[in-house]
């Protein structure tokens, strides 16, 4: 029988890592599951290079930062510097982290929660869901495209190979800039293909300037506007490939002609945006409340918000939800009533939620 952890944490961003630190501090056994290659993958993927990280505290907050180790410095530092500091905290903290593992579902039997992942199953007395709000969208094609990366984990991987980046916005552009820079520094002239299903790419001025700079410094980029990923297939050598249609010529006889490129899936990165955690909550059977008839001030009409206690416990007993996953608001059960609670998506909120959730769990487990 596998180990029974006191707390199993899903998601290794500020909220999840803060939970692991708190568990360690209180002597609770824990395991943190992170889908990316390292802790704080969400931030590493979503912040543009060089972005400053601010230690923002909401105006109406009554508490200071409660997990000081992960607090962004008062004098803002770049995301790279903040990530270095965090990795040091993770290393020194002796946290129990399992990377490249993604949550699938959770079963309960006689008070024990079994968390099924894409690798194996783990058992825990309590679960904290801290997977943030940026759940990368999956590429939908005929066949399977699971091998396609959803962000840039390790830029070195793309040196010396023709790379395809899919997506038309800033996050795709940021990934391309990083790859072009790494290729330039390694004297590698292999191209980066940039595909987008629309005819125009939409990036902000600052990103466009950085991209332009890389191109002028020799970056080899091939634009593929109007390109549509179609098929995930395995070739005769057993390699998984993504076929992307780059143009179509409609013929009067109805037999259309089109051109397509086929890339090894390991050369492809899809930056096609993210979706909220709603579909995961539904899959896990977390009760959601629909904002209707002007009930919500922050949630939009028709939006479905997680229903939680003041200690962030959901209606599935033993499962808590914290951090960006419940921003910008959730429904709180308060003295018999259900009220919408504002929950800004900030590092401060993620850290302080973690403190409160683990504190509540500690009290419960210690009887
Ligand atoms: C561009 C940008 C700039 C920002 N700047 C600031 C700032 O300056 N100051 C500030 O306070 N806040 C800032 N924020 C907000 C801040 O980053 C978030 O509030 C914070 O990261 C939320 O932390 P979290 O741990 O809840 O979620 P995340 O940081 O999103 O972490 C969630 C983690 O869970 C992992 N995960 C997802 N799904 C699964 C799964 N199924 N199984 C296992 N793991 C999973 C992800 O890989 C990720 O590592 C910014 C946000 C963005 C997008």
C-alpha cells in the first residue's frame, strides 16, 4: 500500500510551495505535485522576460505577507531574480516535490483521498488544489497532440532544430524571442516557424520591439499566418508528428489543394492561451454556484464560482482550493449565507491563503 500523506498539494506556484513550506514547519507529511519541470513553472511560463515582480498587497488587506520566504522583495526584482530566490528556498526547505505530474481526478474512501495523476496514484488525508487560473489550452487536432509542449521549459532543447511555435499573441512572441536569443548565442541559424490560425499576429509594442531586435540581430524566423494545426500522427519511424496546414487553394471542381508542414511534435510549442479551472472543478465534483440575477459584483453573469468555507474547504470534504484558482472571486459560506468574496490574483493572496489553509488543516488533523 502506498504512503498516506497528511497533505497532498496540487500545483507548485506561490500557493502550493507556500503550503509545502507550512507543512514542513508544522511537521505534516506532504507531497507537492507540479505539472511543469520545476516549481513556479506557471510564473516562469506566463511572465515576460525581465518583468519586475511587485510585492503588491491589496488596499483593504488586514494582514502582512504571512509566508515571508516567498515574498517578492520590497524593491521589485526581475522575474528571473525572483525565480532564483524561490528555487533556493525550495532547495533549502527540503520540500517533497514531484514534477512533471498532472492531476487527473480524486476519489474518497473512508476518509482517505486518492489522487490519480498521469503517472501514479497517491493517498492523502487532505488535498490542497493550488493549480492557479492559467490552465494551458490543449491543441485540438485529429489524433493525439499530447507531446506538444505548452510553454518553454528548457530553451536549450530547441538549439539546432527547426522549431514551430503556435499562437498569435504576446506569450508566443516571448517564447520565440527567448529561442531566437538562445540560437543566436549558440551560433545556430536553424529557423523558428511562427504559426497562427488568423492572418495577423497581435503583440504589444514592447514585445514587438524586442522581437524586431532579435530579427535584426540575425534571428531566423518564418511567419506562417493562416496556418491551422490539423493532425497528430505517428510516422513510419514511430515518431509523433504534428501536421499543420499552411494554405489552401479551393478548386472549382471541389477537390481542394493544400500545403502542409509536418513537424516532429518534440519541436513544437503551442502558446494558445489558457482557460480557467472551471472544467477541472466540474470533473472533480467541486460544487460551483452560478452568478445570476445580479448576485455577483465581481463574477460575470452566468459565471460559475467555487463554493468554499472560510478555510478554503470545498464541498468535497478534505479538498481545499486556494490562490489564483479561485480568483478573482469565489462563493464563501458564511454564517449560513453564501456571499461572493473578492480574491485578487496576487502572490500575496496565494501565500496568505496557503498559510490559512494549512493552519486549518493542522488544527483538524491534530484534533
Ligand atoms: C504577466 C503576469 C504578471 C504578474 N505580476 C505580478 C506581480 O508583479 N505581483 C504579484 O503579486 N502578482 C503578479 N501576478 C499574479 C501572480 O503571478 C499570481 O497571483 C500567482 O502566480 C498565483 O499563484 P498560484 O500558486 O495560485 O498559481 P500559479 O502561479 O499559476 O501556479 C500554479 C502551478 O500549478 C501548476 N499546475 C497547473 N495545473 C496543474 C495540474 N493539473 N497538476 C499539477 N500542477 C498543475 C502550474 O504549472 C503552476 O506551476 C502576475 C501574473 C501575470 C500573469
